[in-house]
C-alpha cells in the first residue's frame, strides 16, 4: 500500500524548563544527569553562567526559564545535548529541566506558524514550532542555542555561549 499521503512523524524529547517547554531532536539528546554539580562562570549572563563536567569535558549549561524571565523553579535534571559544529566537530551543552524529559512523537500536522510574539521570542534558536496540548512549543536547534561557530550572532542578541 502506498503511504505517500500519510503524515510523517518523528521522535523528539519534550523538556520542561520551568513553565517553558521545548522540543529537542532525539539525535541531539545525549544523556540526562540528575542533580549534577555545576560551577559558576563569572561575567556571563545569569541564564548561562554555569558549567558542568560531563565525560571529562567542561560543558556550558543554559537555563531557558531564566533567559525567558519566567518564574524560577527547581531544576534537578541536566539534559546533555550534542550537535555538530562546522569548525570544531561534535560539541555538547546542557539544558536544565524541571522534570524528567518525555520522549514523544511529533506529527508533521502538528507544525504551525506561531504568533509573531512567540516567533520573535524564539527566533535565535527555533527550527520550527508545533502545537502540543494547546501550547505552541519551539523545536530547538542546539547549535544556534549554544552559539556554534557557523551562526554569526551579534553580542547583544546571543542567547547562549560558545561551547
């Protein structure tokens, strides 16, 4: 039977980052660490002034809720994200999460054009947006989020930091 008209689905990880929710591709999610020790990085914005050691590498940690100026809650999980940087090869960073990530299926039919305020809020790091349980949720591009070298960004608009 021909499934050409069937909607395509893909697996993703749903991360609860305080009141904000984001999706990460299953190919980018590497590991989830519970209650990891983090170290303060001086002179960095509050949302990205932490680093942690994972597999003998120091990696940057981003708190999306803090970046969005959302209410602060406990973040017991660090989600290790990997991506390919055009100049440096495989890179890693971590996103803190307030709940253990959920693996879900996302259907092509769930993709939407977000309202302009939401699109603007996530323009630096969202690949696209999906409608899930009544919420508009961005699908995050880790390379953009962590400021990979292939994306030229102005200093005043940088969300993350170069890993």
